[in-house]
C-alpha cells in the first residue's frame, strides 16, 4: 500500500513541477509557449494550467497526508526509561604498546 501511494506521490510531484514550469511567468523569462496563434489562446492555456496546477497540488497534499498517517500507524510511543540501564565497564581499557617496527617509544 505504501509503495503504491509513494509511486503516485512521486508522479504527482514530477507532474506538478512540469506544470509550474510550463506556466508563463510575469516577466516571461521562463514561459514556454508564449508565441501567438497556437492551438490554444494564451488565456485558455493560462486557465487550463492554473486549474491543473491546483488539482495536482491538492492531490499532492492528499498523498502527503496519507503517507504521514500510514507511517505513524506502526509507531508506538517509547520512553527512554522503559529501555533500562546499560552497564558501564568497570575498568578503563589498558593502552597497548605500538606493534609496528621502527616506531620510537617515548623516554
């Protein structure tokens, strides 16, 4: 179930990015399809892309919430005090002498 929703979520994310990049910006620097006389007028194209962006954003938010709810169902609250105390070592480790030949020992 998580895999299916995650796949849909990723497809929605990519579609949303593409839809936003296709829209004409205010400055016109990033807009693709700004030429005249195309299949759709600029006003109809703007309305279509705006509605598509809104629908994709709503679906993206829905899948985000669904994934968050599914992820939190398996978790149980835990306390640090419930885990118990780990014993500490009783004595510090003893230092070892270097074993490589040619390493001078300190005097």
